[in-house]
C-alpha cells in the first residue's frame, strides 16, 4: 500500500513538473529581440546595422574623437580655453593626460571596429540586396575601419589591429601592431575600399563613404606616417628596443612624403571627379578671393556643400552640444562657457591685408580702450571674422540676424570686471574672441554637420608634403590656393624652413577647431609645444566694463588688455595618448612611454 | 498601450472592491455557519439561548510566570471563547458558573479549569507540553518544533516589530535577531526601506538580498521587487518572522536560497468568539542628525582666507574680486545690508527711513542654515489598525484593516497651496480564513491588499531612482550657501535677485560676490509634486486534505496564489509664479518683486509604471509516521511561479522558476534528529539542459539532556548540538534575463542622417542598429556551499538561554563577467557574456544569550546577541595588477580602496621632500594631505591605492534588549551597535566653495588646517581651505582620510506601556483590556563618527565611489517618538 502511494506520489509530482516546464520556463519568441540572422535577413535591417556603424564611427560621442561631454579637443590643443571645472579638458589642462585622465575613449574604437566587421562579415547573407551594393557596403565598412584605425594611429601610435569579429570563445589577445604595420593595414583597407566604392551616391544616400573619402583617409594616414613623430630614427621618448617600433618607424624615409603626395593627388583627382572642389567664388590663381568670408563660411558650415568630402551627418542637437557649439544665445549656455579663443592662438590670424595685427600683449604699460578691440577685430582676415565674434560685436557669419548680435548673447563672452584691475586677471575662459565657426548663415539652427574631410585639407597636405620633399614651388602653389581662397594674397616664400612655418600657420587658421591641431602640433614635434602652444602660460583678454547688465553692449565696454589666465600642463609623454591603465593591467597592450 | 488605460483604471477600482466583497461574503458565511449550527445542535443552543452573564477574568502565565499572549480560552462545548491579550489577560462572559474552560496554546499542554463560582478571577499557569521544548518554528514549507530543528533559524518576536513604530518591516528587523543586518539608503517616507543582509555578503557580483517568503509565497527576486510587499505590510498583521540562515533551512528554495530566507507568517483565526482589537499610534519623526552649516560670517572669513591662499599658492589674483571687504564682514556679522556709514550716505532718505534701514535685517548678507530649513521639520505619523479574530470548528478568521500615514522632515512651505513635503500614506487590508467544509479538508484563503501612496517633490521620471531624486533634492544645499536670498520672501517664490553676478549698486551691494543658484526651498517649490500610487493585491488559496483514510499520516496540499501590483507615478508641475527680488534703490527699506508669471499646471500621468503580476502554484504530499520512538516526516512538493512585467519588458515573456521540494526528517524520541532537504530547481536564465540543479542539504542534531544517562538537574536543563551542510544557488545577474541566449541586436539604437541637404532642414533620419548583450550558452547557477555548527543550551531551570552558531559559506561559480577581456574585443563591459567564475568565502559566528526571571511580581528579562561575519574574495577575474595591494582578490567583498593618508604637509621641509603627486601634477602646498608612497617609486599614483578601512557592511553587529514588567507596567529597551564598518564621504560632501559659492560647514571651520592651528597643536581634521579646489588640490583623491568608521552604539528602541484592566468603566464599555504605551525608535547614538556630516551610522553608502564622485546625496534617516493605544473588546 505504502509503496503504491509513494509511487503514485512521485509519478504525480514528476508528471506535473514536466507538464509545467514549458509553461513556466518559457523561452521568448523573437519579438523585440533580434539575433544576427534576423539582422542580416533583410536589406532594411542590415542597413540599420550599417548606419549604426556609421553613427558609431562618425557621430558624436561614439568614436574616440568625439567622446567628451561638453568639451572639445580644441580645449587642450591651444585653440580654445580649457572649459568649466567639470569638463574633462579642465583637469587635463591643469595636470596633463594620465592613464586615467584622457579625453579619448580607447575602447570605443574597438566597439566600432566590431560593429563594422559584423556588417562586413554578414552582408553577403542578405537576400534582397544586389551583389554590387554588397560590395559597396563591404567597401564602406573597410573605409570606416581605416578611419577608426587612422584615429588610433594618430592618438596612440601602433595599436591592436583587429581583423575580424571575434567570438567570445576565441583567444582574444591582439597585441599592438607597429606603426608601420598599422599604416600599411590602413592603406590596404583604403585601397580595397576604393576599388568597390562609388564616386558618388544617389542623392538620397549622400553622406555614405565615397571613393574620394577613403582616398582622403589614406592621404591623411600617409601624411601622419611622414610627419616627424613617426618618421624618425628616434622616437619622442624611448620604449626600449623593438618596442620603439610601436611608437615610431625607427628610421627616417623621404619616400613617406612622396607617398603622401601621391595619395593626396589621387584623392584630389577623385574628389574632382566626384564634384568636390574648393569653394572660391571669385578667385583665380594668385588672386585673393573677395567673398572669402562667405566662401569659407559655407565650406565649413553649410550642410552638404561641395567642399566637404565627408561629414559627420549626425544632425542631432546633442552632437553640437557635445562639442560646445550649440546655440550661444539660448541653449545650454551653462556648458558652453569658458571655451573662448586663446590669446596664444590669436597671432596665427593676420589682418585682411596679410600683415600681423598688433594685439595687446602681456606687460603692456596700460590697457587699451574697448574701441581699439572693435577696430582691430574689423581689420582681421575673413576667416577670423567668419570664425569668431566678440564683446560689442555682431557676429559676421550671421550679419543681419539679431540672435547673433551683441544684444542677444546670453553668455558672458569676455572676462570682465566692474573695476579697473589692470594688469590683474579677472577671470579665465572667455578668451580673446568667441567661436562662431560652423554656423555661417545658420540663424536659429542648432544642429550642424561637422566636416571630417574638406578639399582644403588635400591642398594643405600637398603644400606640406611638397615642401618637405624639397619641391618648394609646388608647395607654394598649393599653399596659395588656400591663402587666396581665404582672401589673402599669395605668399612668395621660398625658404623651406620659413615656408614650413607658413604652411603650419595655414593649417592652424584654415582648420581651427576641426580636430586637426591637437594632432598636428604633436606630430610636427614643435619645439615650443609646451611653451605657449599647448602647455605653458595661457593668455586671454581681460575687460573692464561698466555696470549695465548686458556685458556685451559696446557702450558698456571700457578697456581691455592681455593677461596670463592659467598655466597649462605639458609633458613630452603627451605626444601620444596613454592606453587605459586597465588595458595595461590586463596585459593587452604595452603602455606608451611616460605614463 | 493607451487602449488598456481605461481597463487598468477600472481594474484599479474594482479589485479592492472585489476583495472587500469577497471578505464580507466569507465573514457572512462564517456567521451563517455558526447560526446554522446553533439550530441543528440542541446541546449548543442550550448555551446560546441563555444570557451570558457570568463574567470570568484571568491571566495566563507560562512556566516562568511570564504572561502568554494569544492563548485560546474557550468554554468547553461551546463557541464562547477569546484569546489572551498581550499581557496574558482574558475576560469572558459565560452563561453560568458550571462550565469548564479549556485553554490551549501551541507548545503547551491544554489546560482545563472548572469555573469557580465564587471568585471568577483566575490565574492559570500553563505547562509546556512534554518538556520545555515544544516551541514551534516556522520553517520552509512547514512548522517544526524548535527542539527538532537542525538548521540555523532565528525568530523575531512580532511584538518587537510592532514596538519599533517604523513604516517598514525591514527597518524593524535589524537589531532584533542575530545574523541579520542592514543598511538604510534613505529616510524619506515611502522610500526608507532597509537593505537586508543575512550573515553578511558572500557575492561581489550579484544581489545579496535574501529571499522573502510571505505566508508560503516566495516574493519575486526579479527587478528588485523582493521587498515590495514586505515593506508595505502592517506590522500588526504579523504573527511571526523566521530568519533561515543555513543550507539545511534554505536548500528547498534552491536557486534562490543562497542569500538566506526571511519567512513572514501572518495572523490567523483562532477558536473563540470574535476579539476586536484596535490600535492607534501617533508619532513624530525627526532627522536623527543634521550637518551644521557655518554662519555667513564664518563663510566670509574663511572664503577670504581661501582666496588669499589661492592667490598665494597659484600666484593668481583671479579670485580677488570675490574677497569680502571689512565692511561686508561687518554686514554678515550684524545681519545688515548697509553699514551705518552707507546708510548715512544715502542722502535721498529721510531720517526715519535711515533709522529703519539701520534696523532692517539683511537680504543679501543674511544667514540661513538651509540644511536645517530643508530637513528640520517634524514629520507627523499616524497609524490605526483594527482587527477581528475568532472562529469555530468550521471557520476561523482574522481580518485586519490598517492605515498608516507618515509625514516628513522635509520642509513643507504650503505656499499657495503647494505641498513640498514627502508623505507616505498606506492602507492595508488582510483577511485570512481557514475553512473546514468537511472534516479532513482545510481550505485557507488569504486575501490582502496594500494601497500605498508616496507623495513628494517630483524629481526624475522613476520615483525609485535615488540617484536623480536625491541629487536634485540635496545638491543645492551643497552648492548654495548660507547668505543666499531665501526662496520664499513675503509669501512669494523668489528665484532670482537683482543683478546676480552683476555690478554693485544700492539694490545689490554684493555685486559679483554673490551668485544665484536656486535656493533649496525654491527648488522644492518648483519641483512640482510626484504621486506614486502603489497597489499590491495578493490572493491565495491553500487546500490541505488529510488522507488518513488511505494511510495514516498522509495528507496532500496545494496552493494557488496571484499577486498583482500596479503602480503609477503622476507628476504635477508647479505653477507658482516666481519673482526676482531687490531692494528699492530709492528706498532700500522696501523690497521690490519682479516677474510673477503664472505657468500652467502640467499633469503627467504616465511618468512611470511599475506594474507586475506573479502567479505561484505548489502541490505536495506530506507524510508523517511514528514507528516506536522514531518520528518520520516526508514532504514532496512541486512549485512553480511566473513573474511578469507587462509593460517595458524586452522579452515579452514572464520570467519563471520552478522546482521540486523534498524533505525527510527523522527524530528518535526528540533525542537524535536527522534531516535531508533537497531542492531541485529550474530557471529560465540558463539553457535548456542546464536549467535544473539539485540543491541538497544534510543536517543532524543531538539532545544530550534527553539521554537516560544525563541526570536531571536544575543547572543544565537543556543541551542540544546540531550541524548542517548543504548547497544552495543563485541564478540572478543584475536582473538580466536569458543569459544563455545568443547575442542580441537592437534595430533601434539611435538615429543617423543620410541624404542630400538643402542646408536648412534636417536630412531624413534613419534608425540604426547595434549589437547588444552577448550570451553564454554554458552559463549556470552560482553555487553556495554552507555549513553550520550550532549549540543550544538552557541553564538554571531554563532561566538562562544560550544559542551559539559557527558557520562558513563558500561561493563559487559566481555569475559575473570576466575582468580580463581586452577592449580590442570590441564589446562594452556591460555586454560581455556572463560566466561562472570567481569564488568567495564567508564565515562567522553568532552568539545569543538570554536571561529571564522574576522577583515577586517583577518580571525581567535581558538578552543579547553578537554576530560576527567576515568574508574574502578567493578568486575574482581581474587584471594582474603590478602590486599585490591593488588586487580585489584576497580583499573582503565591498572593500574600499584608496590612498593611505599620512597627516598633512606641515613644514616647507616636508613639502620639499615629497614624492611627485600624479593626481594634481604635484602642485601641493602646505596644509595638503600627505599620502604614503606604497611602492617606493617616489610617485603617488594609482599604484599606491590599497585596501583602506573595511566594507560598508560592518563585520560585528550586536544588540541587547532589556524587558521589564511589573503588574500593569511593562518596558523594553533595545541597544544595538556595529563595529568594523566604513563609510566613504564623497568629494561633494566635504569640499568647500563648490564653484566658488558652495556651502561651508561648521566642522570644516573647526577643523581646517592653518599654520596657527598647527603651531598651537590643535587637532586638524580638514586640509587647508582654498578656493577652486578642483584644480590644484589632491586632497579629495579617494583615500582613507575621507573614510570614516561607522562603529556605533545606539539606543535603538524604548517602549514603556501600561495596561488597564478590571476597571468597571472599561467593563461598562465592553473593553476587556486597554493598553497605553509610548515608544521611540533610533533615539540616541552614543558613538558616531559620521555625526558631524549629518549621517546616521546605519546609512548605506550606496556608491562606493571616490574621486570625482558625485554621489554624496543622502536623505537623512529619522528617529521616531510614538504614543499608542491598544484596546481589546
């Protein structure tokens, strides 16, 4: 009897148990959850995945380049002031870059790389996509991979080259490649991408990588390969033995400049085929452009203009905010403060007539009247006036728009004091002028498209590379194309060293706040980098104003002078970025020297 | 989902109504049943028809003479009966003096007493059945005699829970039993639960929350809902609380048993006539302690010093414009906006106006302690409970209605009808029925409802997101200062002052030395109101059927339960007009207000929905038999539950677990015990084929005092040794689900723009896709192997009671993610697939000692408990750190890491010989904290971070309770304390002059480093004060300097009561007893290193953060003073 009951009991229980399993331990259907097969089972899903990779690579706060909250690399490149105390650049300016305090996000390079490989490896599975488009998509992913690795190269030197998407069960160790291997791999990716990518996309697909874009990536990569930081027998600091190859070629080769010339020429040719060209409405050779302000303004600001080969088409307002560029007059003023143009950078700009401007200097005997500022501002070259406004001024890039007039500045755009403190420092951060770049004719539009490659870059590549290669005349031709477009007269400088300085100055002016200078000054190994360029004494104007509540009214401005506002940190280790300490601890990478 | 909205609101109205209806029906049925029986049974009707006019009163005492509450007293052969009150008293009216009373109580022999015609007052002493060992304990899926329990189970007296007068049951648990500890994250009404730990923590990767079981129903562990129902319970409903601590007692819960189990049992009906009990409490709550802001004058003096220090150290006069002049210092000191000289200079004023202005309190140079303003209110608290308990052979019932209302310490300005306080309002309803339709079947129906409403300032969309909520509530206290213009002046909301940061003028003499951060009261007024309605309905039906007809001792049981929780957050924006204030430039005596636009109210009824449903079923077979001296019980039970969040669940499937419970217990004459428990559980989180696991536990006990060789004596009256060993598990990893599924992709993770631009309008937006979390098909449960050795002893005729437990727990296969995966893998940390890796060890002991006795009518008892718990990470996947002290492996769970401070730089020589500080580019000056260079590389950097202090959860916790009673008086006092715990003060709680204008605290003024104070040898507790601390100051790098001990001793609870009975006035009101009492909770802390920071030592450091951390936002924890009244009819 008992046995029967036990038996019954157990079989009853087991029966119940197994009967219920399906009901109680459900496995979800795929609603809301998508696996890789579903992603690549339709063209639309696959396209979403591809555009996701675009957003990661070119959008804001996704790739290493734009990974900062309310701050930009310009703030630690000697272009803009260091920002508010909660901006990451603030601490870097004060204490330098360390393994735990950097503006770049190393791991975001690889999450993007993984997304790109996933598309690249799976696009063939998509049933409703034709073979040509699949090849083009593969080309796009390779081009974007090249772009990510180029970023890594500029920032870190040789980096781990991940050449597929790994599965978690594989050996995940990927050591750092040498600089040479990294450059070669990027070039290879670009070459492969260029064979399949179209010169232009249909109008509704504009913004995707073109042949000219990948050739531009290749050109920039080879420029950085040729510049002195890598292209040198001795690295900037030693890692010891063969590890030096992770941060330098270990030898100088003039061929690298020739490669850069060829790549830039190829890119320029292709850009021409695709309809991309420098915007210069009035200029001909060696004649200054008379509508330089508008032309340069359009080239840097107008979405989809012909000079832009590739842009970050992330048109969200956040993208602008992240780079401290959003609506000066209304939006997140709080965060946009203290990012003004530095006095250190100011001398790069000329007067419209090509001569240097006489701005106040530290140590002047007396402050100057505010009207002097307004006068001198007006004398400046068009690109300056397109890129900046100042207290008492209507922004020249939006001349008839009240929102861009001094009455509407919601933020304080000058370091001011109600009392005459000359020569003391009142405040820091508002700089010598206030950046308005990327908003030429924008009116009330907050969003913008950050230009990643403009045709102008290819000309300056050529100017720099020809000069290094000893072809001064060709260098001058290319330099003057940019100068003329900017409204300046041609230069006739033939001394290689002096010309080099002129070309570097042109890079600075033409590409202000376009994420170039941070890398350029490092890779040029400028001797004064720690003494006024990135590090050292930081200069800004100080203002004495009257008591009116609007600090920007011309009538309220009394006088101004230059002062040292803070000292920015520089150490030679900062030529390249540190890898995150956790990566070093994991044994994944060899740390760059000095960190 | 708009379509369902009306449906849901209907459900909201209907469900409580239906519940009520059901209860009333059942009650009516029970009455009907009684009546029916009356007519069918002549013998009963004989009594019923007679007038009940013979009063009997009595007191029921236990073997030690202590009163026993809850004893069922019944006139034999009738339904006339009652239960004893909290003092063991009962009063009954019987038809005549011939009857026999029968008194019964679990664990005691039933006592019968012939009614004595002459006295009518009885004192009855119950004797424990068999011996003194018949106390019973609620364990998993059953009840066991205490003597036969072989696992580690503590119980908490429900009386102590009621006495703590706090709104949350979890808060009442801490300090009342060994092995249970907790930390509280907030003191805000409705959000002030305690995070409970049973025997400390044993996992670093996952939740340490215990499993909560209420009346046999497992509460969901998913999505942090485990405390929901428990915290919303009315303490008066609770009959008993058991804490299951070792594997023997929790193994049957298998995959959810690793962190221990708390079993709550609610009151049920008893035989006897209905007893109505009414309890009412009124209480006041206050912040247990608040940090004190420095006065404006001290603020100004100290900021001048800080600016001068900056000027000198950085050679930068940048902040000199903020220096206060001597005149201004005078103004701060005297609470005036103008010096007499300045007033004199105002030639446009009449002499009268000048005199008035000289007496006018400052608008700009005022002094307000906004911390105290915001949190200094006294919150009112009220609680009512009414319950009916009774029953007969057929139906037993217990019904309770409770109402609880808690106001807050948060300032309520009542400006224009606004309500900025925090309130918690809760109604509870519970009805437990045990119906015996036929002799061998019992149907138990439990219906309960909890209807809570948490009302407070609305910050953030998730009412439980403390991070956002308390940041907005508290940051303005830290970032503002004491001379900020108040947020309410003349009944107007002020959100600005004339020319903040502007030029100096009569209407704003402070000029740029002032900022206008919103004042805390303005923030509260502008935040609007958030109303979070929480409803939880529970219905369960249990059936027990004895199958003695088939086999003696065999019975079957089954449970079906449905929990339904629907929550809704409604936010109502503030429409208060806001003003800018200034002094009238032509007559500064007058204040002028500008602005005052009224904004429309905006009501958002869909801010947050936290709805969930849960169904639970079990079915099982019990068998018990007796063969000679051997008692054997066996249980096999299957259970399954489904938990679903209908809205916002990515998987659209309920999350389920199911399991089999198997238990065999054996005891031989209650002398030798052995028990085998087995949980066989499955969870959705693991792949089919890997879902189910066996969790066995073995335990045994021996009672030497029951042995024949043990001679009975009065010194050692009871001895028991027990031990257990077993395995339990955990299947939860950060509330993630289906850990085994392959990598998931999202097709909607943002927008990118593609197309040809016209230069003005945005391009077409395309949704973008991205890879999400990666799965691991091999993942399985985290395993916990627990062992426990315990002893229980009683001495001196059971007066002294000792319980001792030593335990050890090993966790392995810890569900976590690898810390060694290189970034080049390209998967972000949150998406790395989970693995079973890592192990920990957790061990400790618990001692509890109790003495109870009496002298004459004076009863007293004293007990104390000490728990010690220590854990260590044996292995954890982490990068190989260059120095051993950097490793988390080997350190306790939750260990703090940071630099080691070594005093201050007091002399230039000390400063000159310092190692390079990489945290601040080596810009140290005198008065900075000096750190130890652990690896001797003459560099202070991350390499010098080591374990500092302890973890936030203390290693030692102890408590002691004293109970006294004399005649009608009773008193109890509870002390508790902990040792070896730490709390980290994040930068925003301790730095000065945030953005130049932030708050300064008195303790900073008192403790700051100055050369003078160093020279005079004073104790220095704060580094130099310098403005702009962010740049050049390494004093806030995470270090042991800001790690404070949480060691404390508290007078946790006092209760004093007096019971009135036998008074004719009471009798005439049909009151059988009346008790008035006063109690207080969290009353006084004797030792608290966190006192000056305004923190209670039991505050949870919910962010073990540090440098750059912004998490120092704590809503103060409160103390309660309570007065109450209990009436029994």
